[in-house]
C-alpha cells in the first residue's frame, strides 16, 4: 500500500534502509519504573472527523502504553499519501493511531486498549471492533 519495499522495524535488526518503526525518541514523563520508554498513561489527541473521534465521542483521551518503539516521523507523509488517515497524536506530535478510510474496521494504535479495559468497563475501541465484527457476521 505505501510502496516501501524494504520497510521494517528497528527491533528486527535487519539491513533495511527504511525503518518505519524506530526506538522511542524520549521516555514518557510518567514512565513506569523499570518499564519501557513509553509506558503508563499518556494523553491522546484525536483528529476531528475520524472514526476514532466517533468511537471516543471526543477529541482527547488518556491511553496506556507499554512499548519501546514508535512510528518514524520521516514516513508520515508517505503514509498519508498512500491513503492512510493519521488520526491520533500525543502531546509531542508523535503518531499514535491510523485508520484506513473505507475499510469496515481498520484502526491501528500504538497504545494498548486492553491495558485499560475490564469486564465491567470495556474499552470503547474494543467494543467498536466487536460491534463492527457482529454487524459483518
């Protein structure tokens, strides 16, 4: 879709010249002790008109992270030009979610909805995915 033949992640340690996923540039301010550079809750700013904004019914959320890698900013224009919609960013402008418009349900996130979901209060993104799946069945 994006057309980067040797796209890869730095975590794979390959000879790729195009690492679209690279190490988190700086630790999150509220990083969990001993956790990855991006761990704990961080604010999410959601783009108006996105599917994600509809799911959250708003333009901001707190989300949980547990990772050492993120999207390389150098490729954001390539992603957007390919038709992916860049839909959520953190306070530093780092991409945190993308969508594929026109797809029944394609939302990729760097945050992990399962970390803040429970049986009593399921995460809205998980609920939306299940609803989309049920509607398709």
